[in-house]
C-alpha cells in the first residue's frame, strides 16, 4: 500500500522486501522473546541491547565471578556460555491473516465470556494445526487493531542460545535509570549471543554437540556513510503501544493502572535494595529484578507524564469529541456508532469494581518466586487432567516444557531471604488497601489478618516447604496427580491450592471484559478510520514491524 510513498522517500529496495519476513532485509531481524535482535554473521552471531543480556549474565554469575558487574567475552567458541534453558531466538517465517477464522461465530455470541472462549478456541486450533509434526516451530495468533484483525505467525524457535559478549555494567548500563528511555544516550548498549542448532540444522536443546545456526541472511556493516536526507528505517519487534485506547480507557490508566504500577515498582526497588545489601549472592540474584523493575518504573513514569503533563490525555479527549461530532452529524453514523464511547465507559467502570483485588492476587502475591512456582505447579497438575484442547493456553502441552524450564532456572535466581522479603512486601502492600477492595487472598496468605504477624508466618512457610529443592519441583510438576496435590502437606502447595481459584477467577473476569470489548472496540476502530479517512497503523504488539 505504501510502495509509491516509499519510493518518493528514497527507498531503493523492492518494497515487497518490507512485507515479507523471509526477505533478505527482514529475515535477519529476530526476536529474543522480549527483545529485538539481528543476525550479523553466517555463523549465527546475534547482536542486541545490553539489558537483553541481563538474564544470561545473571544465570552465569556467582559471587566469585560477577558477570553482571564485570561483563563477559568468549575468546573461543568453547568459552561461550549457555543463556539458560529459557533462552530463545525466534525467526519469523510466515504471516497469515486469519481474522475470518478466529472471529467466526464470535460476534453473534451474546455472552461475553463465551465470545472470548470462541476466539480463544479458534486460535488454539490454528496454532495446533500450524505446529503439528513440525518440531522447532512456534506459532501464535496475534491480534491487531484492538482485536479487529488476527494474524497467524509461524516462527522457527531456536532453543540453544549462548552468551558471546557483554561489556561491563559501567559501559553497558552507563547512566543507569537516569538516562534510560531518554535520548541521546551515551551508553555501550550492546551484547552478543550465538544461536546453535543440532547437527541436522534443526532447533535442539542445549548440547555441546550442537553447531552454530547458519541464517539464510544476515546484516552487514554499511560501506558508505549516511548523508543528510537519506531514508532511514528501523525493523524490530517493538513491545506495546496503546494508541487505540479510547478516552475512557486512558482515564482508567491515569487514575489507576499506571499509578499502581509505578508504586509497585518503587516499593519493589526499595525492598530489593535492602535485601541485596545483605550479601554479594543476594545482590547478584536481585540485580535482574532491580533492572526489570527499574526499567518498568522509568517507562511507566514517562507514559504517565506524557499523558498528563504532555497533554496526550487532553488530545485523546479532543479526538473523542471530534469522533462524537462526526457520528452525530449523520443519522446512519449515529445508528452505527452513537453508543460506542458510552459502552466503553460502562465496560471500564465494571472492570473498576474488581481491578484492585485482581491485581493483588495476580501481581503482588506473585512477587515471591517460590509461591509463583507453587501456583504454576498446582495449575499445571489441574489442567493436565483435562483434554489438551480444553486447557487454558498457558498450560497446553506445547507450553509445559517452558514452565518446567522456568522451574529449573529458578535455582540460579532464588535466595530465601530475597523471596521472603518480597512476600512480606506483597502482604504489606495489600494491608494498606481498604478492606472492601482487598482480595480474599490476603486472609488466605495471612490468616490473622494482622501484618505484624506476616514476617513470622512467612518464615514458617519457608522453613517447612520442600519446594526449594529443584528435584522436588521437577517431580511434582512432572509426576503429581490431582490427588497428590490435594493430599500435599507442603505449606506452599497448600497455600497455592487455595489461591489458584482466585487467580483463575481474576483471569475469567479479564476474559469476560475482553469478550465485552471485542464488538465495541471493532466499531470504535471503524469509526476512527472513517473520521481519519486514511489508513491508520496498528499498535505495537511484540511482532515484526518496520
């Protein structure tokens, strides 16, 4: 659609190369499952940002060898370090518009939760068909334009990723959070990995026998400098934007979501600073969390500042006023779109009734990693008793190896004092909430209801649990049946067993909300397009973009 515009701007490539994920331009650009990266050699060398190596550096750090602080450089292939069992490189191979298949029958369904379930079921069916008999393939159905469009994405999933180079923290994280999300930055914000596959060229788990992946294309260093007026483009996998949010949704973000997230990050960072000061081991294990919360805090504060002081919320309000005037100007438009903004406001107000309690059980109480692991184990065992197609997507067979890998990787990041400290923080935060807004999870986790008892109660849980043993976690996850979980006396499993219904209820409310939003946001998108009179870009959603 943009071919002529691109040519006028100076594009010398075939515009089709910017629409095909397998072109020589775009196939070099990959995802790490949360970071953009690029192949830069015929032997699988990958370049990305410094902060994208935090997990790999933490996984390989010890008090005697602190790679998070000192950086790392492999002088030979043999010295390259595994990024851990959860590390991935995703190479996008195909994109297919599957909107009609995903939404088939959904809009005719009156019940919002069932409407959501129709969309979810169709998505699961498409993913299953895409991955069938194709090991090393990862497929996903991703929504665009607030759920109005759905795309099936087919990716190769490389599972053996190794650390090659990362500069010392003083170079790679120069300026820290003060400079983060601000430009220009003066930091050596770079790290390098290498992607490995089996000797047959197919994705495989880590093995010393694996060989570097040979990508069909890779980026090369430019041979001539840029000149003023040259066309510059960026390709990658940007995370999330919210330009398609309506005025009511923006108001909710300003009043609740962003301030709550900001306070959570501030509280977590303060607590991690205290806990990390106890020992070098605690500091190393706290560092990935510190950087994650610090990154989220700076981003959230910036977004909130932009919405309020920067005037974006006011601009959104003005846009909605223009939309209303446009709709009211013609009876046909009024019949089609007249109640869209009112409907969105009603949905947001309904969500507000349980948003605090749901955030407590899905966010705050998941701060302690061992309790989160217990919840994952209980849920996985519960879901395995159901046919795979009927399970919640996160617990289908295709995702169970990932959970098992995360439970194993916990060994590298877990320290009891850190976990107990974050558990205490969660209960202290919830205790400050008005009782009528508080989740029942608070009294389940702390039966006395008195936060003064929290430290002692948490210590008792950790003193008696066996989940600190990675073999116990693995055996429970792999072998336990529902009856084993119900009979378990492990205090964290018992607690998780009581929390899981609340977690699932919160998810169900979110799904019903999304089901209600689906037809309303579809009309909102249509109305916005009519007002604009031109093609509008979809929000970022962690998929390949130019």
